[in-house]
C-alpha cells in the first residue's frame, strides 16, 4: 500500500474518532440537562407542599430510583433531624401535582 494511502486512512480514522467522541459528549450532556430539568421541576412543585417546620428538617434532596416509569422515578425526600424521611412524588403521569407518600 502506498504511503499516501496510509496517511489518508490514518487522517480519516482520526477524524472519525473525533466526531464519534464529540457525538458521545453531546449525547451525555443532553441527558444530563434533561435530568437536571426533571429534578428541578419536581423540587419546585414539592416545596410548597412541605409542611414540616424548617427547624426539624436536616436536608431536602431529589432522589432518582433505579427502577420505575417516567415520571415516577423521581422523588423529593425530606430528611428530618429525628431520622425519619418524608417522600413526595408525582400524583399522575401528567405531573399535575405532587403527593406525599
């Protein structure tokens, strides 16, 4: 095989690897942004529903379950200082409101 053909194949292979890497990066970035938007949405809806006094709350976090169907895979957890936890999740698939579990 001539030297020129080897150079062209090498350059094309490098370009293909770069394009593939960039495509993977964009895909992961898009998924991360969508996940962040979902977390923010349920947290914003749950905050007005939390009726626990502020001094009893240790932290409020959004949890993503390993199993479940959209949008029920996200929950807002209110972890209290006494060790108990209160969960809030979407009441229906239309995400019209959150309910306390």
